[in-house]
C-alpha cells in the first residue's frame, strides 16, 4: 500500500540527440514522461511510497512505460488493454532562439478509454495523498468522468487530494479548461497552478501573491502553490503567503521541473515539513532535475538536502 | 514529369538497434518506409524517374518523410495538411525463433483523409506507369475512393497501372480485402501478389503457376507476378509462365524485399526488357536489398547488373 | 508475497559493443546479470511472482542493479550496505575461434558479507520455491553459512528448494566445490547440473541419463535436470528420465541461456506442467533468450508458447 | 526552373562528436557543407526555389552530397565525373580557448576541373538570382574561368548576381584573392563581405559603414553587405546605410552562420522586402542556424518570423 | 631514457555520456586517468620525454591502460602481475547544483602490491625529474614504502623530485595524510599543493602567498606551487612569490586540470623557463585541458603558445 | 632497436557502422590500416619488437595514425611533413551479394614524397627482418626509388627481407606491377603472394604448389608463401612444399587477414619455428583476426596457441 497514488497518462518521449532537428535526425532517444508519474517518482525519491494508476495496451510499448517507471522506483497498477496505443510525444530540445518544441501524438491512447470500474479504488482510499493534473480530464470525456470519480473516492477515504492545474494549449481551449477544471476544485485540497494559467485560463488578476490568496479563499483550498518559472513560487497556506526563490542551475533538460517541485512538496509535507521548508526542498529538487536528461527527477533525498544546505558543490572525490 | 507515379502511405519506422527488444530499448533508429515509395525508389535507382503522391501533416515529421524520400532520389508531390499525424510503425528485428515483429501505429494518419481533389491528376495521366498497393485502400473508406479515382485517371491517360496486392492482416480481414481489391482489378494491368495471399485471401488453389494462370485469365491482367518468398517468383505474361529463383543473400533487413523486386520489375520493363529478363534483375535487386538496413533499396543499376552477371564478389580494392 | 524467492549476487556487466576487444573499446554497454536474478526474471516472465534477495552498497551502482531488475518485473529485497562495492564483470563477446571471454572483478562485493540476520526469512518460508546456485557459496565463507541457513529456512517453511550447481572454475577448485556443494544436497529438492560439472566436479561417470539417475538415487532429489548445451537436457523425476532437444536459434547473446531454461522450468512446474512439458517450454525459452542482448530472458509467455507450437515464424505485420 | 541558382563546391564534413579531438576520436559525424549550397538551402527554406550547380565523382560519396542537399530541399544539377574525389574537411569544434579548427583536404576535388561547357546555362539565364562566392575561383584556374563565364551568362540573361567575398587564408594569399576577385566585381550586383576581409584583403580603411560606402561607390554594386560577426551587419543600398544587430543565441554550431544570413537576405529581397527588413530576417535566420548542428540552416519561415516578432520563446506544448 | 619518470596508479574511468546518471545509464565511456600519468602526458605534449612506472594485471584491462597511455605519447614501464585487478572509478559529470561525483572502486588494485624490487631504478636515477603524488602512498602500506624508496633512488641519482600533495578524502583522513606525506617532504624539491589541502590537512594558516612561503621555508623546498582553483596559482621560488591568474575557458571536463598545469610546469622548467613564465604556460595548458573530454591534456605546444600570446581565437579556416 | 622494421603507408579508414551504405551513413567509424603496419602489429603481438617507418603530415590526422599504432604496441619512426595529407579510404562492409567495397582517396598523401634521406637507415640495418609490400612502390615514382634503397640498405646490413606482393588493381596495371616488382625480387628473401596475383600479374601457371616452386626456383627466394584465401596457403622452403588449411572463423572483418598471417609467420620464424609450424600459427592468427573489427590483429600469443591446440572454445568464466 502506497502513501501516494497518482493517476494519469504516461507517454513515450522520442527526442533527437545533441540538438538535432526532428526533421533531420536518424535517431530518437526513448524516455517515458507524464506529469502524474513524474510527480510520483519525485515523491518516491524523497521517501514516499508511490503507485501510479493508468491504462496501457498490452504490448512491448506498454511494457516499456511500466518497466521504466518501475526502474525509477514506483509501483504501477495498470489496466492492460488488448487494443489501443501508447501516447507518444516528439521533443526537440534546443537553446534560444529556437527553443524547445513538443509535437504531441497522443490522441486515442488506450488511457483515454479508462473507466472507473477498471481500477481498484481501495489503494486510493487507503493512500495519504491522491494526485492528478489538469491534463488527464483534457484527454477525453471518459477521463473527465473517471478523474471526477477517483477524486471522489479519495475524498470518501479521507485521502488528501493534490492537483496540478497544468493547462495545455495543444489539448483544449482556455474556456473548456476553465469550465471542466473548476468543477473539480471542490474536491481538491492542494492546488498547484502556474501564474500564467491563473491569469490566462481562470482570468485572475493581480500579482502571484494576490492570485494565490484569491484562489485559496474562493475555492477553500487547504494549500495553493503558484509557480512562476525562473521567478520562483508562492505558497499559500493557513491564509499565509510564503515566497520561494529558484536555485541557480545548469539546465540540461527543462521538462519535468514543475513535477519535481510538486512531487517533492507532497513528500516533504507528508514527512511533516511546514510549507516554507517544503517549498525550499521543492525548489532544490527542481534545480537538480534540470541537470538530468529526460523528464523524471532521478534525485536522492541526500542530494536535495545538500543543495538546501550548501548550494552547489565542488568535485567530490 | 516522371515516368512512374506511385500513391500511398509512407510511415516513420522506429526500430531498436542491435536486436534490442522494443520494451527495453532506449533508442530508436529512424527510417521511413512504405510500399509505394519503396517501389518508386527502387525504380528510380534502376533509372526510371519517379514521383510519390501522398498527404502529410505540415510539421517536422512530415518533412522527415519527404526529406528522406528526396535524399533517395525520387520526387514528392504532397498534399500538406494543417492537422493530422504521420503514421508510425515500430519494428523489432530478430533472428529465429523470435522473428521480426511489427507494431503498427498508423491509425488516423493524415493520408487517410486524402481526397482525389487534393491531387493534380495530370502527372498520373502523363506517366508511363501508375503504381499503388492493396495497403492504400485498406487504410480508410476515403482512400478506397481515392485509389479507385486515381486508377481511373491513369486509365484515361493511357498510363499502365501496376498493383501489389499486399494483404495486411493487421489492417483488415481477408473477406473485406477480397471484396474491395477485386473491385479494383478491372483497372489494373500488372498485378503482383504473394502466393499466400492468392490462397488465403482470394481462395485460389493450385501451385503458383496455376494461380498466376488463373488470375491472368480470369481478370484479364496483362502481367501477373506471383511471389513465393525464398522459393522465388512466377511471371505470367502473354499466356506464358516464367520461373525465377532467388539469389542467395546475407540478410541484414528483410523488410522491403518485395518492393525492391517490384520496383525493379517496373523499371526494367519500361526499359524494354522482356519478362524473364526483368524478373532476373528483380531477383538480383531483391537480394541486394536484404543486405541494406532500412526499408529501401539503395542500390545502383551497376550493382544489380553485377549480381545478374557474376553473383557474389570478393572485396573490391 | 512472491511464489519464487531467489538469493545470490547480481553484477554489473560491462561489455564492448560490436565485437570490439576489451583492450581497445572506448565504450561499455551496461547490463546487470546474475544467475539467481536471471532465473527469477525468467520465471516472472512466465507468470510466477518472484523476489530476489541480496546485499548491495547504497550508491548509484547499487541502484543501477535494483532499477534494472525492477524494470524487468521482479521484486527486490536488498540489505543496503553503507560500504562495499558492486561486483562487476567484463564480457567480451566474439565468434569462433576467439570465443566469448569473461573477466570477473567481483571480489569483496558487498554481497560477500551478507549474513542471515540481515534478511527477513518470512518470504522464504512463505514462498513456493526458493532458488539459489553453486555460485553463491563460492563467493565467501560468510555466504556459505548464509546459503545453508536460507535453505534450512526454506525447508522449515515447507518451501521447495531448487538449486543450479553452476560450477565456476574462476571462483574455486573442483574439490572445494564438491565438498561444499554436496553438503547442501540434502536440503535440495530440485537440482540442475551441467553434465560437464557432474563429470569434472562430482566425478560421475556414464552418459547424462545415467548421471541423472545416479544423482537422483544417491542424494534423494525430487527432480534432477542434467544440461548438455547444444545437445539438450535430461530430466529425471519419479525415477523416469525425459530427454529434451534444443530449438534452433540465431544466437545474439549466449549468456543466460541456462538461467532462462531453469526459470521457465520452475514457473511451468509451479503452473502444473508435468516434467516433459516443462522441459519443452524451458527449451523454447532458452532458444528465445539467445536472440536477446544481455543476460536476461525478456520474453513473454505467449512467445514461448508460439515456439513450442509452431517453431520459428515469418515477419508478423 | 529555380529562382536562385548557385555554383560552387560542397564538401563532406567529418567532425568528432562531443568535443573530442581529431587526433583521438574514433568516430566522425558526416555532414555536407559548402557556402554556395548552404546559401541555396537557406533561401529555399525561406520560400525561394533553388538549384545548386557543381561537379562530383560518380560514386557513393558524390551521391552522399547530392542526397543530403536534396533532403534539405534544393535541386541539384551535377556534372558527374568518372574520376576525381569529393573534397573533405575535418572540423574540430571546441569552446575557448581551444576554438574551432578546420583541416581542409579538398585539393584535386572533381569540381576543380569543372568547365563551363559541362553545364546547361539556361537555368542561370532564367533564374532571378545567380550566386557564388570567392571560394570557387580560389580552388583552381579552371574554376576561375568557369566562375567568370557563369557570371557573364547570368548577366546576359538579366539575372541578378550575388557574391560572397569569403576570403579563405588556407586557399590563397590576400594579394592573389584581391587580384582575382576584383576582376569579378564588375559582373556582380550584390556583394557580401566581412569587414575583416575588406580591410585585410582589399586594404580598405575606416569603419564598416565607410567600407560599405566605399565599396558601393567604387565598384558600382547595387547592394553591399558588410558583416561584422557578433557586432552585426551593415547594408548599403541606394546610397543609404542600414545597421543590423545580431540576435542572442545559444550556439551549437557556428559554421554556416554567414550563409544562413546571405541566403535569407536573397530570399527576402526576392520576396519584396526592403533592405532593412531583409537584414532583420537575415539576422534572425543566422541566430537560429547557430542552434542547429551541421553547416546548413534547417529552419522554417515561420520560425524566422517568430524570432523577428518575439525573440526567444518558452517551451511550446 | 626519459627526462621525466612518474610513478602511480592509472585507473579505468567509466563515465555515462551526456550528463546521464550513473544509476540510469546503459553505457559507459571508457577513459584512463591517474594523476601521475596525466602529468607525464602533459609534459610529453609540451616536449619532455616521459615514462610512467606502475603495476598492472596482465589482462585486456591492463593492456587498455597501457595502450591509451602509449597512444597519448608516453612510454610505460609496467610490472605485469599474473593476479590482481585494474582500479576503476565511476565518474558522473554534471552541472550545478548536481556537480560532478566520483565513485572509486580502486581497492586491491594490482598496483597496491608494487614493491621497489619490481622496478628498474636506473631510469629514475637517469631522469631529470621524478614525479609522484600524495595519492600513491595513500593506496597501501606497501606503496608507502615503495614511494619512499623511489624518491630516495631519485635523490641518489641527482634527479629533481616533484610531488603533488593531492589529498583525497575518500582514501584517508587528514591526520594520516599529514603524518605520511610530511615524512616524504625532505626528499622533495618541487611541491604542488592546493591551498585547501595546506589548510585542512597541514593546518597552515594565512593567505596562499603566506602558505607558499611557510612551506618553502619550513621544509626547504626548491619550489612551491599553491593552487587555488578558479583563483589561479602562487609560485614560490628563491624566496620570491609569483601570482598567476587562470585563463577563461569553456569547460567540458574539469578533471585533470591540475595535472595539465603541473605537467606543463615541469616541462617548461626543464626547457629553461623561469618560474613566472612556466606558470603562465601552465595556466594556458590548464585552460585548454578543460575544453577536452577525459582526464588527459591532449594539447600541443603550439596551442599553448597561442593561448599565452593571443588568448582565445576565431574559427581557423 | 626493433627486430622487425616495416615501411609503407598507413591510412585512415572511414567506415559506416552496421552495414550502412556509404551514400547514406551519417557516421564513420575511424580506424587506421595499412599492410605494413598491420604486419608489424601482428608480429609484435606474437612477441617480436617492431617499428614502422613512414611519412605523415604534422597535424591531428597524422597524430591519429601514430597514436593508434602506438596503442597497438609498435614503435613508429615518422618523417613529419609540414605539408601534405593523410591517405584515407572509405570502406563499406557488407554481406553477399553486395560484398565489401573500398573507395581509395590516397593520392598525394605525404608518404608519396618520402625520400630515402628522410630516414635513419641504421634501424633497418640492425633489424632481423625488413618488411614492405608491393603497395608501396605502386604509390609514386619516389616511393619506387625509396623502396629499392631501403631493401638495399637491409641487404647491406644482413637483414632478412620479407615482401608481400599485394597487387592492387586500383593503383596500377598488372603490367606495370610486374615490371616494377620483379625488379625488386633479387633483393627479397621471403615472398608472400596470392595465387591469384601470381597468375594474373606474373602470368604463372599451374596449381599453387607449382607456382610456389616456380617462384622459389626462378628468383632464388629463401621462402615463398602462396596464399589462396579460404583454401589455405602453401609454404615453399628448402625446396619442400608445405600445405596449410584455414581455421573456421566467424568473420566480423575480413580486411587484414593476410597481414595477420604474414606478421605471425615472420614472428614465429624469428622465434625459431620451422616453416610448417609457423604456417599453422599464421593460419590461427588469421582466423582470430577475422573475429575482430578493424584492420589489425589485436590478438595475443596465448590466444593463437589456444587455437592451434584446441580450436574453438566455449565461454570462459
Ligand atoms: Ca544525425
Ligand atoms: Ca551497433
Ligand atoms: Ca540499451
Ligand atoms: Ca574503438
Ligand atoms: Ca567507439
Ligand atoms: Ca573516444
Ligand atoms: Ca567514442
Ligand atoms: Ca552525445
Ligand atoms: Ca540512455
Ligand atoms: Ca543507449
Ligand atoms: Ca543513418
Ligand atoms: Ca546516426
Ligand atoms: Ni542521417
Ligand atoms: Ni543517451
Ligand atoms: Ni535517458
Ligand atoms: Ni543507423
Ligand atoms: Ni539507416
Ligand atoms: Ni560502435
Ligand atoms: Ni546498445
Ligand atoms: Ni541492453
Ligand atoms: Ni551523437
Ligand atoms: Ni564520446
Ligand atoms: Ni577510441
Ligand atoms: Ni549524431
Ligand atoms: Ni547532423
Ligand atoms: Ni537504458
Ligand atoms: Ni574520449
Ligand atoms: Ni548505429
Ligand atoms: Ni567502433
Ligand atoms: Ni575499432
């Protein structure tokens, strides 16, 4: 039985090596990535047992996904489907001014057909935290229902619910997202949201501190985290606002930074940290993540602590 | 203006290196493959100008496909689509008893929406040969109509039509295939068909010579090629049957063998060869193809001639 | 709780790509391998839940080993050590007459200090089968004691004990091996042994059938498997001898063939197969393993069944 | 028929991966590069149809060059030679203070024997722009004559002639270059020249604005571009001088920056841009090029526009 | 006969490519590294003939080490051992805040058993400089004795002795190091020491200038170099202190920077440079080293001179 | 001072990985190869000290060649040239019927200008054997003179001269080769020649035994080896003919097989073997070579002995 259960889609990520262009590469590096499994892995690396729930086709590509997630330390509880595909995304990573670009090829993935009855709800009810993101209900009407049901099951079991708003413009419009996601808000305890999404999707105004306060008050969240990229994050809790800066980092792979942050926040809070301490560890984990290829935060608790205590370090030998 | 115009889907092929398993690899080699472009390339390498017609999404993956086909020497005439995806297939190549396995992920590719009016029919009418395969109409109802229309346009222009039956069990049932493809037969001059498909899909009986004869007589084809894998091929023409053996080969990549054969046959016939001579060159080209990674026959006319004349050769230095 | 529990060392395997020589390579492919985890993985792939017990240093290399084993589907129960190293072996794979050569660098691995009290014995007592090999007691005097204790715990719990003799000339002399391993025989139900080891280490004479019979009678094993490389295997059970041929295979990696055989045998027997049926599946799994890079049998039950039923197959598409 | 025709040498570029030294690498990445084809590709990517004229040996290395250029979108019109070699260059890319170093191995390339009569001059006469550089006449006396003849043919056809001065110290002395290239100036409409070359080879003095003005006045060019590396470029046209800054960029490959600039300038001018607008797009294209491995600007018109309008961008997903 | 003889351990370095984590990589790049051979190579590249003395097992891994050192230009005089292992170290290179981390796996390497009588002492007596570091006596009691004997032999032969203090916290405590290494000081002419080690191990106080002076006076060294990482180095000689800044550099591989510095210092001093000139070349060589993958300074004398004279340079073509 | 001195050209070999075609690869593996250095390396691996004489440009590519040869164990005595190039050859390795193909790009290599006065002749006079091949005089008129002079110097010093006929059709015609090479015969003690060359170039008739006998008698060689590829070799010595079969081998790289044979023959003869024993070791070395990538025989004396004594062997662990 895991303390954290997350639910969502994990895709194959196909990316050219060495800044090659997608149109010119003759090789893809294969990784797996998905916000919900990324968060589970980050939390597990920080000491929280974690299980990822999803649906995959019963074929070698489905096994790729599960194998990698297991390698990185989490448990998986998968509804295996005789049909369907694994969602993929093509990622071309580049410096400025080209920038990193993602091509999603995730339509009709097996997970888009995942119904509540395909999962055992006991682990959700028995967990300490249940986590999903705004990507999941964006994937299909079926997943909207399922997300709602799983959040409800968590609530019934007294499980804390955490949710990353994660608006994806390539999946739906701001209006659709706002309508669907605000319906989920009453079932959510901890909300993570980018300041940009709060402004552009929810139409909130003011600075991030004000946004955090508005959200917390209006929807009665227990905790609200407003993230601001390189400008750090805001944590609202018990009507108090905490600011957290970012740690400087040599970025190798920016994708997954927010998930490392969120997974660490969940783990540290479960471990008893107060909000500002949890935010500090989360920022350290996020900085470490950016030095690691791929989407997931293959970090250790000790490394995060070293960053919090000492910042960067010399060669250790 | 090209002498050969082909129409069909070309996919990205993603394959692990060095006999790795799909579920375990962390790298895919990227190739492009599709029966109709494979045939066009083989023909072009043997001296026939060739153009491939298709539909692709206007994104880096669509440009990958076109770029590779252009590299290999053919022209492309693509209907660029603002939406849709590039079909992909995952290929795990292995020796016995594991065998080579293919996972198609080609549903909803942009090409499945290709309508006749998206193409300029003049090049088809002006070509000497128009080529497509039984895969194309298997991909969508729209493509069934389009295939029919393009074959009709070819006929109107006095263009010879060549067709590879290419039954794919992962795309449709034998009954569906039989119904659809036999409707196309009246518009086809040159049919290539595997003995196995003639038996299992069309329900023909007898040995390959008898099958070739039955098909030629019943549907009034100008030429029928019945392929038998390692046992060679049969060519039926002017009511005469010709047998062709395979050349021995050190196989590196079996995929595309038949397309190399067919493309060479088309090119040599256009060049004036009689059927048995064209079959001999086709068998040589097919043997060469198997020594080359990927789906396409990156061969030269000179190499094919050397095989026909001398068989295998020593190190040339 | 797993049906199969195995105990032993798993090493990092470092091997040059593409037949390069160890002295000349500038790259090692990294795999993990160890007879006991190989067997557990093969059994798990055939449907038997499996856990591997061992000791590793708590560092990134220890996590490499556990991560890969988890990826391949088994559970791990590791005594994490603050000191010590991960055993490594360098493998240069080559064709004849060079042959494959292994350089062990496994002395003083953390596992050589593993004491019985560092493990929870309940899973061994609760398992259906406990498995280890003659390599484990060869690694250190401590491991001789621990092996003996764990076999005893299994017996106390009514757990079937299976043992692969696996004599390694680079670890100890035939005389030492004979003395130590025959002391373990009374606690063992199922013995797997190479005919060569039975002759050279145990000093048995006669053909493999006679060897199997002698061993079974003399030491009162429930089952004896005598393996003979390319000549197949002999299974002795209930005083009956069964012969099993090998399946033809295109070998990519010979290491781990025997472990694939043994793991499959264990799984199929647990699944209710009689000895000759289990042997047939084991031979099929062993043939599949040889087509796969690395030490472990990344196979599926369905693939094994296909080999048993149909032998090799054509391209599936 | 292409709007742009360029003429010159394209070489194989052999470069070690990952900052390895030429003397130590055991692997070369293979690219193709040449100023004239680089410019044609950049122009084609911006929407101008382009053909590259040259001479190559009829062997697999000659086909490498043509295949890659075709992949990148341009047409090729090659005089195939039964003898001769493909020019190569070895490039060791490194940061400071090592710096990037190039070893040319281009002597006696087939192209050095290219005579005017080996080319069809109609496409030059029918084009809107003919382009070559100061490298071409540096390669052989034969190429000096051929360059002169092709420029003359362009003039006869009313084709605008564009020329990049491109002095290469490893090919000839400043005095030789000055003598030969200034003889070509009367046939040239648009001159691109590095401020450094104007000073060191032509002996001009003053700041880049003054140099542009002097060149334009003295030789009666229609347009003069003076490039200054990281300090931007100067465009002189209709007796007016325009300054253009560089865009900031994360450099992956500096080679080909100037060619991306020039090709874009040609394309945008053909598209109707005035000089300052064309310069701005050219600077944006040059910045994008530096993020891409290899010599060529695999960019899209849309990307260039985004840089001009928005500068760098966040991850797009 | 070489002018420089060095003595010490050289290990296999196993490092993941592209910032991968040790726990996740499936590939190691293979390099060889050791302070004493690194110094010998740097000196040889600057024109000083050099021989490296050590002990290795007679197997392919021992030959890897010797082969690479020979490739890089030095001679080797190895005591080949029938047993024992090659020391290895795993290096995970990363940016901040992760930082570069080293896992040593060097215990029980063959070199730890190297006795004085296994070496021919003539080359040491005939050399101009004998070099070793504080790592060597840290490896085993036997090596403490051997180091002492070889330094004594050098003294007897009138050979200048140079020594890099090189404290390694993963090998011994500061107290042990201080006790052993200060016993060697009377036999040493040129000492190189990090300011950090002088403070933390020897307990010296004051700024680096003071430390250099204290060391020189107290132990009667001929020359003392105190290194300070990015803040440059101090050279004390004839009671005069010289300061040397670092050159800016784009770091690809930080390991071996100090060895490049020291080897160059030795070579330039042998070549007749005064101390400040030698320091300047050493700083230039160190900056070049950091642009090169691996541990060794594959530089040329000409490159070092260019940096000293001109600093960084543009693309040379 | 080395027992064997060889003289000739060593080239960079550029070859695509994994059976890719030269025209399609985007990567070359870098090796060095040349008959005379290959022979020196094979001899050195069998225990004969060896030095290779040649001329190279003083640049990183020249250092590549020397570095690799030193890595493989031989000494080099190179005339460094300020100008000139390193000869290269492109090798496309493939199975039948494609076959392995070589494109030479070796014209105007620095070595083609090597004059006798650029070398110290003492090592040749002091050696036990001097070796070169028929490739060297084929490269330039200068090298014809130099080859003649070096053979003469060897004779003067009482050094045995060994010569591999090595006719290369891509370098000169049979008539030229015959004229030049037979002029060298009077200075040669040991001749190695392919039966094919004896027939096609020298015009000899009869079976290989007769050819060996004719050559030995007519030109007064001490020893004649006639090689016949897969059919083995003939050794003629003291008017006696010895036949040697080939050992079966799994070929990875056929290039360099003959050089491994010849180098081993030289080494074993120097070691005191009679001709039939030396032939047996040579055949074993040749078989081992074919299992190794690249041109050189990275073998050990022990491995050769094992093949001679036991043939192929099982996995050694
Ligand atoms: Ca590439
Ligand atoms: Ca490979
Ligand atoms: Ca892998
Ligand atoms: Ca290598
Ligand atoms: Ca390599
Ligand atoms: Ca390397
Ligand atoms: Ca490499
Ligand atoms: Ca890389
Ligand atoms: Ca990887
Ligand atoms: Ca990999
Ligand atoms: Ca490729
Ligand atoms: Ca590649
Ligand atoms: Ni490519
Ligand atoms: Ni990678
Ligand atoms: Ni990765
Ligand atoms: Ni490839
Ligand atoms: Ni390929
Ligand atoms: Ni390789
Ligand atoms: Ni691999
Ligand atoms: Ni692997
Ligand atoms: Ni790469
Ligand atoms: Ni590398
Ligand atoms: Ni290498
Ligand atoms: Ni690459
Ligand atoms: Ni590239
Ligand atoms: Ni991997
Ligand atoms: Ni390296
Ligand atoms: Ni590859
Ligand atoms: Ni290689
Ligand atoms: Ni190699």
